[in-house]
C-alpha cells in the first residue's frame, strides 16, 4: 500500500489551489451581483410600463359602436382586459421581488467570500514559509554557521586591533574601515523575498542555491 507523504510543497500546492478557487468564487459573486442588479432594473421598467398602460379609461371602439347601434353588448368584455392587465402587473411585481432577493443574496455571498479569500491567502503565505524552513537551501546556509561566526568574530577583532594601531597597509585602510562599520546587509534578502513571492504563486519555484 502506498503511503502518501504530505510534504511542504504538496501542502503549498493545495493551499494555492484553494486560494485560486476562492478568488474565482469571489469574482463569480461580484458578477452575479452586477447581473442581478441588471435584472432588477429590467423588471422595474417592465412593471412601470405595465402600470402606465393599465391607467387608460378609453372604451374599445368595437364596444362603443355596438352600444351606439343598440346591439347586444357584454359589459364583462370591459373587465377582461383589466383583469389580464392586473395579472400581468402582479406577475411583474413578483418577478421584481424575486430579482431583488437574488441581488441581496449575491451581495451577501460577496461579503462572505471577501472574508474567506484573505484567510486562504494567509495559508498560502504560511505554507510557502514552511517550504523555505524545511528546504535544503536553508540547511546549507546553516551548515557550519557556528564555525563561520567564530571566524568572522576573530577576523573583525584582528582588523579592529590593526586599525587602532595603524598597522594596516594604506591601500586597505578605507576598505577595512567600511567593512567594520557595515551591518553585512546585501542583496540576499531581496533574493529570498523574491523567492518567497514566487512560491506563493508556484509551489515548484526554485529557491536560491537550488533545492
């Protein structure tokens, strides 16, 4: 039976995938809000048009002619169009109310997903840091560090003594003075920051010095 090992890079891959899915879901929710708002506007316009059309009081020409001629007329015919119009208005009102509910639900989905995305992005950042912590590249940097620190301390002490007592060759004085004042900053921090940023996007990105 194969035993699956949850390596730091596998954890990072899963975290990146989850964050990407969450961002897509948020985009979908934003799009749903916009589309639902458009439907609300359309429904409002349809309802307004129906209401405007239902206010007419004119009698149909055919009814007027029949009435004037003394022909049989059915006054119920006058109520049928009105009833039909009222039914259409009622349907339009229900449609408008439904789209308003959809719009509100979509806005709630946006709020929920906006809270979710930063949480998953934080998990990506932590997983990327864990990849670096457990990397061979960092292990190589730490290898022999104690001996290296002793050597640096010894050399700095010696250079300080030589500088104080004027025992350095003239051409090297300025370089040594700069070295002793330096905080040993370099571009390495920028290099590792870039590596961390790359890991957040791609779990297979290579670390400085290889890994």
